[in-house]
C-alpha cells in the first residue's frame, strides 16, 4: 500500500508541474490601460455589485483584485459545488434584464443566427476585456467551414491566477 501512495504522489507532482508550466512562461503584461477604460470600469463595477448582492458582503480590495477576492469567497463558501454553480448562474443572469435573453433569441438568434453570432462576438470582445484582457473578433472554423467574424481571440488571458481551463485561449498556443 505504501508503494501505491508513493507512485500516486509522484504522479500528482508531475501533473502539478505540467499544469503549472502549460501556459506562457513570461510574466503577464500589465493591464492598466484596459482597466482605465470607462466601459471596462462600468462592467467590472456592475459585476462586482452583483457578486456582493449574492454573497452579502464586499471585498476591501479595489478593481480586478476585488473581483478575484469575491470569486474566491464564492468558491470557499460553505455550500455544495452545485449550489456554487447555481449562485454563479444567478450572478450572471442578474447582469441583464430578465426579458433581454428571450427577446434576443426571438429577434436575432433564431431568425438571423450568423448575424447573432457576429453580434455576440463583438459584444463579448467589447464587454469582457476587463476579465480576459485585450481581444479581437476573428474567423473560426467549425466542421470544415470558416465562419467570418464569429469568434473572439483573447491575446493573452488577463486572469492573474489563470486556471488554464479555457482550452481555446491563446495561452495554450504560446
């Protein structure tokens, strides 16, 4: 039994090292210019207020660091993983008026799927830079077809503690 534990521990150590080294080796760039943009400040402030409403308390930190702190608190809360997922979904849904997703689906997604995908890409690129860093709208290939301006390429993820779980992130290609 001791030998099994030792080999499991060694395997975990190798996996931990590989996981740590999976992303870029250079230190992350500074995102001061992104954080200073009015749209990014507004979206980050809204997201923070919705997280505070869900958690019932705020962070003493400022800006992006406060979002990370609140995220850690959400994940560390005394609840089951499924409850954390449900709370996260509530936070994300609270960012939009209840009628907007249904209206978007009716007016754009169903009748104009390509236009809807392009609009989603542009909105994501504009509204999520505070979270992911600079990004651009790009073409994507799906099932051998090139879809024009329907993807978002993140230049380098801004997450300070990147979990390397978004496999399409450019961090994996550097």
